[in-house]
C-alpha cells in the first residue's frame, strides 16, 4: 500500500487488491450474456481486462480458446493460479494494455467487461484502445464493450441499465 501524500490515508492499488479481487467481485449476473456470445462462429475470445478471472473461468467451460489479458501482472498471476488449481488448459493469461494490445493474433470475439473501458482516463487513450482492439478483431468478429450510465435516467426504460447496476445503489 502507498501512503497518499495529500491525505492521511492509505491508497490501495490493484496489486494490493489482487488476492481479494475474486471475493470483492463475485457476482455472476452478466455471465449468461457473455456465454451467449460464444457460438459456433466463435473459435477464440479475448477478454481485456480480465482481472483475476471472474468471467474467464466461466468462458473457459465453452472449450474455446480464451485469451485473458490485464494490465496488472498481479491480476494475471492470480488468474494463472486459479486456472492451474482448476486444471483449465484452454486459457492463455497474459499481461497487456488495453490501449496498446500487441498479441500478434486476431479474435472472433473481444470483450471488455463491466465498465472497464470507462476506466481509461483520456479520450486519446480511449481512441487508441478502440483502434488496438480493431486490429485484433477477425474480419467477422464482434467487439463488445460493457458500458454503464452513471447518471439517473428518468425514462424507466430497463434497457438503459444493465441489471447489475443502478446509480442509487
């Protein structure tokens, strides 16, 4: 943990949280949606970022080739441990930056789950990330970016919000 110089508090980064991440993010409400994306036309999948494998472990059950990538080496290391513990062999876990992916292969499905894309802090980096993902997408592939609205929409349209997020909670 790092001491925040401007406040008398501890700053906890992803490297500090890796061992607790799977407990902190343990919901599965979006798994059915992601599983429906893996159909006969999908042979390989890139999940970026993958964290410690909340989605990866479920997607691996498809038997398809899964590449799980995250910027944080500690997250990737924990995912590798979890894969080994479960005997999962169809997942390649690697360190990669969403803004500059360099995996030398293309994917039939690329997805960025649970508002992760919104963690990109500048417009230039977001554009670069989109171009980077495009370069790794097969000609018939699909790119799914799970975004969330963080302002209340008074329309009461259930399609506006994912079922696992509500701005009042």
